[in-house]
C-alpha cells in the first residue's frame, strides 16, 4: 500500500509538473517571445556605376568615412562628352529646322495669298472676256487664251496651298511637341545624364569597404563594385511567430545576446515589423507556396521584426550577419514576465559557452 501511494503521488506530481510546464511555456511564448535565430545587420549600400568604362580617378580610400553624395570615383568621360556634344548639335539642328519651317510657312502664306489674288483677278477678267466675246469685240482665240490663263492660275494656287498644308502638317502649334525636337531632347537628356553619371557619388553616409578596386579597371554598368557600411545604427533582425504579431509593437524593449560576444547582454528597441510573411510572398507569375505537413498542428508563420541595438559601439567589431538570441520584454513591463525573460537570456548566455 505504501508503494502504491508513493506511485500515485509521483504520477500526480508528474501530471501537475507537466501542467505547470505547459502553462509557463504558453505564458512565455505569448508574453515574452524568444528566438535564437536572430542576426545582426549593418546598413550596407552597394556602390555601382550607371555607365560602363574605365576607372579614371578614385577619390576615397578603404575604411574612409564618407558623406552621402560625396564623390567616390569617376569613369573616363571622353566618349560621354563626345556623345553629349553630338546630341547638343542634333538638338540645335532640330531647333533650327523648326525656325526654318516657321519661316517657310510664312513665306508660303504670302505666296498662297498672292496666287489667290491672281486667280480671282483672272476670273474677273474671264467674265469680261466672255461679255466682249458675245458682243463680237474679241475673237474666240482670245477667249480661249483667257480661260487657259484662269486654269493655270487656279492650278498654281492649288499647288501652293498643297505645299502650305504639308508644311503646316509638319509644324505643331506647340513647338515642344514636334517629333524631331522631342527625339533630339531625349537624346540630349540621355547624353547629359550619362555624362553626369561618370562621377559616382556615395549613396549613404558610412565607411568605405573597398577591396581590389584600382584605377584603369574596366567596369560594367549596374555591377556592384564595393560597399558603403554605416554601423552607427545597428539592427538585429529576427523572425518571431505570427501568433505574437498583436503584441509586437514599435518601441517594445528587447534583450539581445550575440554569439560573438557571449558574455554580455545588450538592450534594444523594436523599430519595425514587416508587413509581409515569408510564406505569403510570391511573384506575379507563380502561386503562393503553402507547405504541406502531416502534423496535427501546423508550423507557425514567421514575421520579420527589426530591433535597434543600444550601445552599438561595443558591437561594431562584429560582422554583418552575426548570429544572436533575442527575447522581448513584457509589452506592459510586467515584473514577473521581465524576470522570466532575464532568467532565460542568462541561461542562454551560460550555454553559449558550452554549446
């Protein structure tokens, strides 16, 4: 009987221990989300040239701090200068052609008006000749000559009107919409942009990370050549379970433990929560990939959370991508939950040395 009672007590103890563990586990996950799959991220911007060519001059050195829009290097611009000069000539030529077209239109308007007056005058003369012919004052040959003259003046008028119509078709009331001018403007703008792009500027404030980049190196457009690293603001990115999304808000406090600095716990603040789940993103040409699972409870979706690390000077020696463990403190700053969070991150800190 004594052994039976002991066995019952052991089973009851195990059962209640399981309930306590389950309660603590659920409470832990709901109130202080944790992940050991976080990673450090620097603000890194690739430097590339928008034009191809040969590196002409390099204005900065590896490790130098630069400001945004500061010149970094230049590409040999001789060909681009020549292209710009050619495009400028074509643009001026287009302007001259428009001026010539306007001048021709004005001249042809005068010619048309002159031919119209001649035609109308000849028509009046023809009426007189017809009246004189009826009275037998002129011969039929004189009348036929006058009719021929009217027909020729009418033909001349129509020809000049046709020329004027063609000129007016080419000319646009809004000169800026003239096709030849638009083409020339586009070519000039492209040449100007290419010439400007021969001097490459820094995309952000930061430190130059440049390896194997030399003068006279041949480079291709839109190919990363080196990077600018800004480590003044260091972020820790972590994927947390989707069930916590309501409680993960900006400015929520966090504790961070880097694998590269296992003995120090850093503090941080939630900066941003990504609006896109990894499982729910797909290109326009494919369907969303929903993984199948035979578990009775499916895996949780993951939401990307960015955390700004405090005391960034102490972790600048870590490489971008360094792994870390992250636990969020209580949303309501609950003392009990924060106490559990600190105990857990300290346990992880110890295990980082042995595992």
